[in-house]
C-alpha cells in the first residue's frame, strides 16, 4: 500500500492530504479554498497575457 500523499496547502501552508478523500484538495479546508477563490475573483491573482500587435497583419493560408 502506498503512503498517503501530503502537500502544503496553497493558502495557509499547513499539511494537506492530496488524496481523493479530501474534498478540498489541494487545500486543507473549505475556508482556505474560499480564500483562494476570493483572491482570484478580486483580481489579486492573474494569468499573464502576451499582448499581440493587432496592427501587424497575420499571414493567410494563401501567402504560405
């Protein structure tokens, strides 16, 4: 039998079970999961986007 997988909760850094039996994984609790969701909703976290230059025409299939 494999030992249980344990990781750090992304919110509070406490030990958290990464097994399927933890309904909040990778978080340790519903509270930590909701704190993280609130941070995404408020814009505290974001995924960086590479801006493309819209003025630059893209090559079409006919040009290739």
